[in-house]
């Protein structure tokens, strides 16, 4: 059932309006992409829960920073979720990233408040907050957390923090240097190659449309009664030749049978 059908059913039963005071959350659909590494770094925290040897839950916090223009990341796990750890992590990111950082973008969590904000500003880096309740504005770091969960933590068996840090360092190295990230083709190509790729895509599209038109034209010829008469085995030879000459001379006009002859040639 379509969206319009659902709306008509709800309107028929008087349910087409939300209760007064209901907040409607807007969905941001505008995509963005920075072209220069270091212009924007997205920072976020992933909450981890492991099961200890005694069966009790163990909570850890993975601080993540990812470049907006490249898939390069920095990861570090802390035992507490505080501004002091956030400040230590951003110092680690500054020394680890191979490019100069222009802006750090984070959510409104308590670990990224005043102390963290002014520490980043004192480093000569701009600190920006995203809109509240809008994690899609930090979509790349959120998507990287999903990759961590699917490809790393689901396969991990927690023993202690030392082993966890070692395995996380190996995963970070693999993610940055070896793991394929499948970016778009236009992003990989240079400007000249991207133009050539777009021309090739248009050429393929036009060729496919041309082939479809030829197929439809062939089907019309087969379905035309003139063609069926011409292809009949008992058709007279002079009729076939006369029709062929008319078809060649009037290819784009409606096919007409020649008038009957009187006498013999």
C-alpha cells in the first residue's frame, strides 16, 4: 500500500492530524563531504559493556575521532567517561593525525563541555557542537561505530584491559591501512577522469536507449500485417518486391499494400 493510500485511510477515520503539542522530528537529508583532510574531525564516544570472569558487567568507553575527508581514525579506550579523558584523547588525536586539524565536531555530551571546549580552542582548533538529538550530523563517526560492532566487538572475547588495548590497536591499524572502504568512483578519480567517467556513463545510457528503440521498432515490424504478409511463404513474388520498394522509400510512413494490378507483366 502506498503512502497516499495510508493517508487517505487515516483521514477517512479522522486520524490524519497529530495531537496538539506533538513534536515532529525533522530528517536531515542534505549530504556533505569535505575535500581537504583535517578540515573537520568528528569525535564521539562508544559505550562498551563486557562480561567479566565473575559474570559482572564491565563498562568501558571507546573515544573515536575520524577525518571527514578520509577514513583515517584514532581510537582509544578509557575506564571512565569524563572531560579529563576527552582532553587526553584530543591531545592523542592531535599528535597521531598526519595533517593539521582545523575543526573538531562533537555532540552535546557532558564530556565535551566547557573544559574540553576551551582546551581545544587553546590548541588553535575550532570546536563546534552539532544540533541536539541529531546524531546524523556526525554520521561518519556513528557509522564507524557500527562497523566496530559488526567486525570487531562481535568477534572479541574480553579477558582483560591489556589484551583489549592490544587488539584495539591492531584493529585501528587494519581499519586505517588495509580495510577497503568502497568510496564512490567520482571521489577516487581526478577531475579529468571524473569527466570522462560521466561521459562514458551518458554514452552507455544513450546506447541502451537506442537499443531499446531498435527492439521496439523490430517488434512493431513483426506485428505489422504488412510484414506478416511479406513473410508468408505463399505470397506472390511481385507483391514482396513491390512492398519492399515502398517500405524502403517510405520507411517512416505507415505501411500500405500496393493497389491490385490488372493484367500480367
